[in-house]
């Protein structure tokens, strides 16, 4: 199974490639007033409006800023996921495409099922699904659908 | 085989549709016999029979065969139609419905009873038990009844035996067996409304996703077209582009209509629902449906079904009284429920109304109080409709017993939230004893709308034109400004007080960005938006332009931000949030009556200034030594003169000037107030004279500014000086209103001082009534200074309450005229008509200096009349009373 790895602070995090529609450069976001800070804003992706979540804020570390290296993962929506016939996915993404704003993309790795280890309890986080060891690196495998659902906005009461 | 399944599935859809037609047909038949109805019923049943036979559904075949038989006989004239047949027909229809929904398609059901009823011999005997008294059919016939979108009435002359295509052909292109109407027969004209997507009666079944995709693509094309138009705006050679642009607009219109469906489709089932309810509850109820050809986006229609069902059930269950109660109340024994849909200014308005018992506001209020939903004061302030609207709160169900139909306490609030999620609004009107009306406002379409693009701070927002009423620019010199009451900004728009909101307030956010760009010109721009019956203002910084935009619904992750209708991509590729007036209203809890009620009773100075509007005075404005500005009521000014300082004479430390033979005492304000004295080198001085107790005195001024006609909005002066009545703003400058009487008293106490009424053996007890706290205090002080005992009241009603409680405790009532709740005239009338109080003399105090007001007061029966700002007249009026007593 292929995963795309990105940096978040000192961590390396991976997402399954089959959930990704495309990766784009991050540019100006259109802020959504009233939405929680975790939402960077909206972007226009060739006519589609995609909501972008800031990974740093989602993980409560720091805010990911737009830079030359930063990118946005555009995740597939449920309809697009269904079209994949060869993968049995349990991801329940969202009816809409959601984006994840990350600092820097490292690359792609291939991980066998056996290499996927459960997340150690001292590191447990609702978004984490597994961890993988690659040499000295410790990569956290993310469950994208979880990250999206858990960041659904509550109305901020003025 | 997959093919057979497909075919069977289509057949099931077919049955459902034919049954719906059949039911509708039965309803029509019930109101007025018409052979066309019979034909329609026949055809519907015939279709079902054919298909059922093909698929071996024997029971259905059996029942439909009997129906067909009966209908055929009626049609051929062998049997006369009798309204007594209706119950049997309805029973058959219901049975077919049940069979269709049964997993075994009725094969295991016992339909013997229903079948028997359809046999001719049995028809007459079945009836009376089942039949409910029907209202005069003529009355119903007057109501416009329109068939649903799918139903068309056949012209008598066309071939009645139009067999539907065999189910095997039914795959993608089954044509509905409707026959186009030739428009010649009069019945057809009455019954048929041309359907937009059924022009010649041919219809086709299309998969929903295809239509949705079509919608999406069209949306994109519209956006791309807008972009192209912008790009080539300057070009001379854009004929091709322009013609394409027009065609795209047309395309857009047509595609939009594919999504539009007549609400009638959803409405027909209520006929049956009400019939069932009527039986179940043993209350005769009829439902009258109007406007079922009104069109709505199909997604909205689907979501409407449940809420409407709940509302109608509620009407039947709680709203409608029992037959006995109705008759006792003089109502028709048959209750009516009206279900109506109509287009109104870019919205579809659906009303559910009943002529039942109405909602008992008192009961609702008590329940709300008991559950701590509202406070006592709130309860008292509510109107009947406002209290009734409380039923939309979760957990508030006053049904003593939760019935299986409704009354679970979870109903109405779910209805409300469903409607609001669709971007709509819901309102309720009720009258105890007469009935209840529920009004639902829905946007006609969610997708492409002409909108105004505005800027707030760095952001741009889009507002659909259908929600926008007007744009208002308030300049500093305008008469009406945006005012603040209790922290809320409001604006007086042609008599209606509307709240003025701000994106910052609506989308409040910790760490919020500064929304508004500061406006040097001090002009304030805002939009007036409407949601249902409520209007409100929304502050913006500037208007960009108008654009047709595709409103993309909010992504799941942002669904909770109600105040947005969605997002859109503008012609320049930017993303803008689309605002929803209904959503904003909902998030800010604006109810239509709340504002005017809330502020109607408020007692703060600011509000009273707003209410004191009618009292306008003429004031003379003058300056003393350049800086300080003063004003006096013009009515007190006798003359304005210019004098030469050299002409001033000094007699026993007082300064006098002789004008035309009159000796005028001069008063310099700096001797009584902390003011800078007039410059020594000023040779010429202005004075205005006034007559106090027949003595003419002249107030010295450095300049006379002007005389203005204005409202007397006085604030308590910052200085504790009796000669200043109050402080106000004239042309943005702080102006002190001078009390000439106190001034005169200070100047020559022996001459001007009013004698305290010490001689009176008993202190006179006064009731002073005035809504302005400032004047109340002033009058109290004044009357106490002349030896009276003073009690206060805020308005006529309060005064009346005090007086009726202790009729013998007062000697005189001194009242303002212009007051809320009950004005001076009202108070006078109440006092005079009350035998316990009619002995009390009432003196009117007002700001009006006009003769006619005096006359009016006298003729109304006031004992005396005085000007608030003129102590002398007050004194005059009182002394008359005191002496005469």
C-alpha cells in the first residue's frame, strides 16, 4: 500500500495515496468568517470549492503557513472513493472534497500490511491509525476520514 | 435475470403512480361527478390490472378486476354513480395501497371484505356506517382543485381504451399513459394547468444523478461564461461571445426547471392522510389544497414531506376540536385544513391553516415558565403570537397525553430546524378559538441566483437579490441615524425599527479580524435584508457589483454555519461566501415583533429621546463669549436688540439699559455660571429680552446664533446649577438650555422669588406624571420648592393605577401630554369618568407653545395648561388651583 509522507513539525505523517485526488500548491485561502481556526479557508480548484483544514492547528501544535514548500492534499470525496474497484476502503470521507494544508511533503513509501503497527498508547490520538518504522524514522499513519470528521465546525457563538 | 428485476421494479413504480392518480381521481369524483374522472380511474386501474396479471399477482388482479368492472358499468351507463359508492372505492384504494407495500404484494392478504363491498348489490348497504357527513359539495367545488403534475384529464372524444405499453418495453423510455389535452373541452380547461415540463404530455424517466450532473455542469458553464464576459468586456468583436452568453442564460433557465417539481405531487397524499386521521380521531375533517402546481426545487420538496405531515397531523390532532365542541362554538361540524402553496417575491410560501381551537397562549406560557424556558417578565411582555411561537422550542409540548400521532414534544422543533436547514423560515399566527396558521417560507432554488457582491473589510460576500430589499447610506446630516439602544444598533426605516447587524457580530470569532475598513467620511452603508416577515440591516463597507452566481451548498464540515447559504466562485475566480438572510435571522434570534415590543417599553434616556419625537420646540440659540452655547425657548423671548456698551447705566450695582423708554435690567451669565466674562473691548452687545412677572430683563450674549425648530432632547446637565435646565446638542455643539426663571430669581430674589405656599395649612399633594425622567425630576424639585408634596408616575396608566389605589391622597394632578401607553388626554378621560377620581383637577404640561393646544386642552377639560419650560405659567396654573381651593 502506498502512502504519501509529509512533515508536521518534527513528525512524519503518512496518508494512503488512494484517498488522495491530487496535491496542489497552497495559495491564498478565502477565509470563512465564523468557522473555527482549524479551517484555513476555501480554495477554487478548477470550479470546485474545497475546504482546507490546517494540519498544524488540527493537531494543536502550531499553524501551518503558506510557503514554497507547503502543499495541500486534496482528498477524494465519497463518490470518487466508490469508483475505486480494487480497494476495499472503510474510509467514510465526506460528500465534498476536503483539503489538508501541510508544511512539506517528503515522498512516497510502500508499506506492507505487516509493517503497520498499532499506535503506542502514550502517543494515542484520534486521528492516528497506525505507526510504521522505517530505519530510524517513525512514521504515523493517519486516518484521513477521522481527521475530517473530528474537525467539523461547531458554530462559534458570538 | 437482471432484466426482469429491472422490469419488475419499473412496474412497481408504475403501480405507485397509478394508485396516486386513482386516489386523486376519487377525490375529484367525490366532489363532482364527471365522466372524465371515471375514465381516468378506469385507465389507472386497468394499467395496474394488466401489470399485476403479467407478474402473477393474483390478489391484486382480483381486486382491480372488480374495480374495473364497476367503473366500466358506471361509464357505460348501466349503473348510475352514487356517492354512496365512495367508501367502498376508497376502501379498495386503501387496500391496493397496502398490498403494494406488502412484501408479498398482498398474496397472503384477505381481501374478501373489500371485494364484497364492490359488488353492486352490496354498495347501498355498506354506506351509512362509513360515510362521514360531507359538507355542501358546492362549497368545495368553489375551491380550485387542480390535479397533480402527473395527471391530465382526457378529452371525452379521444380513445378511452389507451392501453399502456407492456411492461417489457418499460425499461428506459416508458411513456406515462397521459393523453394530451386538446384544450377544447371546458372541463379540461378547468382541470388542467399547463405543466412546464409536460407541454405536450410526453414525459420521460431520467435518472436523478444525470439531472444533478447536468445542473452542476451548467453551473460551471455559467461561471466560465461570466469569466469570458469579463475578459472580453472591452473587445469590439465579441458577437459570438454575446450570442453564446444569451444561449447559456436560456440553457440555464431550462436546466433549472428540470429540477423544479410541482409541490402537488407531495400534497396529494395529504388527502388520504387527513381521511385516515378523520376516521381515527372520529372528527370530520376535510383538507383543501391550493396551489399544487407551484414549483420548488425537488430536493426541497423531498425534505418538506415530513414536516408538512407533522404539521397536518398536529392540526387534526390538537388543533381541531371534537364535533360537539365545534357545534357548541357555532362552527361548522366539519373542520377544515387549508394547505396552500404560492410564489411570492422569489420565495415559495406554504401555509397550513385550520379553523380549530387555536393555540392557548396562556397554557404555552405556563409550560414555558414551568420548564424555565422564559422568565416571568418575558412572559408578561409577550404577545399572543409570540407565546404561540414558543411551541417551536424543543421539549415544549402541552398535549396532556402523548398520542401516537403527535405530541411527543419533539415535533415542532424538528419541523422548524428542517425548514431552516433548507434555508427557509417558519412563522405562526394563532387566535384562540378561531384557528392557527403556520407559514413556511422557502427559497425557490438553491442554485443559480442573481446576487449583489459586497465588501466587508477584506472579504467579499454575495447576497441573493431575492433576499435584498434595499441599500441605505446614512450620512451625518441625515435626519435618522443609526442609534444604539441597550447595546443594539437600530435604524428607523420609514417608521419601522430594524436592528442593524454587522458581520463581526454574526460570525463572531475570538481573535476576530477587524471587519470594517474605517470610513473617514463617517457615512454608514448597510443593506436591508428580509427573512419572512422580519427585516434587518447589515453593515457593509462597499458594493462591488451584481453577478449571477452558482450557489454551491456548504460542505458538510461547515454545515453548522447557518448564516451562510453556501459558497460561490465569482467571475474573477475568487471565492465568496453567500449569505442567507433566513440563516442570519435564525442565528440572531430575530423575531418579527420582538424588536418593536422590546424597545417600546424601555425606560432609558436614549429610548425616551426617541419617543419624545413629537415634541419639537423653537429655541433661540446664542453664544456667550465665543465658547459657550446656550439656548432658550423662543416663546419666552420678547425682543432681540443690539446695544452699545457705552449706553449702559449702573444703578445700585445693577446694570440697566434704556430702550425706547423701557428700563431693562441686564443679566450677565458669567456672574451666575463659571464662564469667561465678555471681552472688555466688545463695544456692542447682543441682548434678548424676556418678560418675567411683568419685568423685562435682558440677557447679554456675545452673538445670537440662530433660532431653530427642534426636538427637545435634554440630558441632565453636568453642572449642578438650577439655572441650567438641561444640556442638548445643536449642530453637534453642546448647548445649555437656560432656565430664565431661576436666573431671574437669582438676580433679584426679592422681586422674582415665588412665595412658598407656607400659608396653606395643609401641604398640597401633587401627582406629577411625565415619561421623561429629566422633566419629572425637574418638576418634582420645583413643586417641592414651593412647598408641595410630590409623587411621581411614568405614564398615564401608572398614574391611573396610583390614583385608583388611593383616590383621596392627591389634590392635584400635573401631567405631560405626550406619553407612551396612555397619554395626558387618556388620563384625563379616565379620571373624569371615574366617580372616585372626578373631583381631581388635572393640569396639562407640555412643550407645545401653540395657542391651539391650549384651546384643545381647555376644551378637553383640563383645569389648567402650562409650558414645561415656563415656570411662570406652571406657577400660574397651580396658584389658580391653590387659591381656588
